[in-house]
C-alpha cells in the first residue's frame, strides 16, 4: 500500500513539473518564443496561472517586436500578476516591456523607472541578454542624470556583447559599430560597418526567428552612414526598411525615409514621407509630442527648401504649439532625473553633495563672467538685427518703387484696349444700322486682335505674379516637351492677324525640337516676341520664325524670330543686350521695358536659355534663343 501511495505521489509531482513551462528561464527564451508565438500558444495548457502569465508576456513582447502599440493598462496588470506569483523573470520582462514602450513615447521618467527595476532583476540572475537590452535603452535616459552613467552602460553592452556566447548578445554589440556610437574610439570605418552588417545578416540567416531585428539593423546602419555623410547609403537602407523587412511600417520608418530624402535634396519625396510620418504618429503614438516636434523640424525645412514658404510657416506654427507642452514635461523630467541620480548612487550621496556644493561655488564664479558674455552677445544680436532691418527696409523701398512702376505699366496697357472697345462699340452700332458688312467684318477682326492682346496682357500679369521678381524662387518646375508643337500652335494663332495687317508670317521647323523648360513660360515668351514683331512691322513686311539644330561639335538648338520692322534705337538696344546677358536686372518702365520683355528675360534666366538680340533702324530686329541639345 505504501508503494502504491509513493508511486501516485511521484506521478502527481511529475505532472505538475511538466505542466509548468521549464524553457522560460531567461530573456532569450522569451525572444525565441515571441517569434514562434502561435506554436507556443497551441502547446501551452492555459489552465495554469503561471502558463497564462508566460503566454501574456510572450504575446506582448511579440507585438512590441512587431512595432505594434502595447496596451499599457493590460501590461501593468501583467506586472501585478507576476509579482503576485513571485515570478522574478516574469516581473523583469513586464518591467522591460513597459520601459521600452515608454521609451518609444519618450516618457523619460516612467521609462527610466521601469528599466532600472528590470535591469536589477536581470543582473541578479546574470541574464546577459536582459542586461544588455536594458543597458542599451538606459543610456538615453541617463545623459541628464549623470554624464558618467551613459559610458557605464555603453561599456556594459560592449563587454557583455563581445564575450557572450549568444548571437543575440553579439548582435547588440554589432549595432553599436553600425551606428558609429560616439563612445567607440576610434570611430568605425565604412569597411568595419559593412563587416558588422555582414555578421548580423549571418545571424538572421542562421536563426530565422530573429528576422524581426532586420529593420532595427537597417535603422542603426543609417545612423552610421549619416555620421559618415554617405547620404546615398542612408537612403538605400531607409528604402530597405520599407521594402525588405516584414515589420509593420510605422511613423519612424517614414521619418527615417523622409530625412534620407531631405539629405540628398529630394524635397518633394521628403515632404511626402514626413507628412505620412506626422499623420501616422498622431494615430500610433498620440502622446509622443517630442517625436512629433522632431518630425515638424525636418518637415519645416523640407517645405522651406522646396520653396513652399506658406506650408513651412504653417508647420512652424504647429511646432511652436508643442513647445510649451514639451518644456513643461521637460521640467518634470529634469526633477525626476535629479532624484534618480542620487537614488542610483546611494552610497556616494555625501560625496556627491560636497561635489554639488563645489559646483555651485564654481557656478557663482562663472556667473559673473557668463553675464558679461551674455551682455556682449545681446548687444551683438541687437546690432545684427538692426543692420538686417536696415537692409530689409532698403529692399522694401525698392520693391515699393517697382510696384508703383508696375501699376503705371498696367494702367497704360489697359487704357488703350478699354478706350478702343468703347470706340468700337459706337462704330459697331453704326455699321450694323447702315448694313455695311465689309467694314463690319474688318472691325470684328480688330476686336478679335484687341481681345488677344488683352488676353496676352492678362497672361503676362499672371506670369509676373508667379515669377521670381519679388521672391528668390519660382514654384514652377521644368519639364521636357516638344517645342515645335508650341511654335506651330502659336504660328497658327497669329497667322490670321498677320494676314489681315498685310504682313507675311513664315514658319520653318525641324523634325524635332526638345526643350527642358517651363512650357507655359516658353509659350508666353514666344507669344510676346511675336506680338512685338507684328506690332512694329508695317504692311508689306515679313516675319520669320525659324528653328534648327546646329551641326557643330557642341550641339545646340536655336529659335530665331526676325522681322523687317522699324528696328530698335541704339540706346534701348544696348540696354536690352545688357538685360539679356543678365548683367542688368530689368526694371518696368526703364528704356520702354514692358511686362512682356521682362517675362522673356525671366524665362530665359530660369531655364538656362541664352537670348541674342540684333537690330538696325529701318531694317528690322532679330531675337535668337539658344540652348544646349
């Protein structure tokens, strides 16, 4: 009977032993199971409280490794459950997950608190993987607490990462090399960065359950190449995060991508990526105001560099709205770090107090000198802005004068067609009443011509408003288009006007005439040149539009618009030649310059097109546009 009782007791103990999961003895075990969560979940007997705890922790770690948001309330309950079951490893894992989550949200106080608790438990059990993971995150939270602590945690990661027999620990050391950590002396070369990457890729290939670290590898190597100023490599790995990893894409991925495009001056793509990052962070991490602020910094710069000043100002206003919230949080975090500094080094409290008193005494000595320096700086700033204000006032006066001239030209150009329309109205009424069809047809053609000239004037005004006469950059972007199509269209439009005036209008085009430029600006420039030629060519005269490609060693395309009109007087011709050589800025009203001529000059300057002008009184005028093939 005794033997049966002992046998029954042994079976019960064995069943209890096997019902508890013996494999979860370290941080590494949780990482492995998080990568195989579905299989692990199916094998567990979830009736056990301990197994239910393990299942919950593994599930939360899996979500975190997949860059999903963690339910903080649920995670806090898991920590309480681990504490009630006296599971030190479970409690450490819960603290680590909470600390890591608050790190992503940049809540320094809570993150630091949870990570230090987790790190103490991992240290007590000599869990190297847990120690390394906590130490790497703690570095970021101790910079303001004590300048020696970041170096302490760095040395810890390096020592354990190099000596450990576990690949996941070695990987954490390789990350420091790939990111060109500032504490590494000397700094890694690009060859050493690639070697560290190769070793990490071998770990992933050998242990497929570590596939989740690939995205983190690509992010860290971006930091390394950014410090090396190898921006092409930064973009390469930012794109790899988006295309070659299995992780869920989040705001940080788009932020990294946007910064990479910004570094190589692809501003439109940078704006698209950073806008997506700002959009996603508000959904994924609504409390991460500091990270949102950082996104706004780069987004503001991207809009500014792209020439969209309005959008840049709007982003700057959003950025300013976050400053007060962040500064308030920073004060509370600073107090927290000061408290943690002394709790972390409890045995050296008295020594640190004496050191602090000495620092205060030294600070008082430096305060007077600092005040003097600040006074000099303030005086310098005031002088600097005074000079800038004076220069700005001069520029403003110049712009006001240009505006007044501009208004004068508009009034002059609009007065003639308006007066003519009034006269034509009276004349039309008379011709209709008298039934004079031929004269009526001629008047209608004149009205059509005035309509086109008024339309050209309005187009000139519109292009003037978009031009860079008052600002540094134009919002238009050049495209490659077939210029001969535009020339043919303009020719067809002007031909009836030339015919009605008795002027011969001829067109000679090659088989192809590609041009990289603003197409709308090109058509307006050609229309203005042709309008001027038609205006100054008497009946019986001739206007020629000719385009061709040179046969010289350095190929280029040319467009010539020549007329047999009145010609340009030498003084005005000399001024125009200086304008088209870009030696003189064109001014409205100077030497008879109108909006059309200024728009022609602006178009040529923006699109790298040379314009040559030749003219002789009584013989005619020729404009030649030249660009490289």
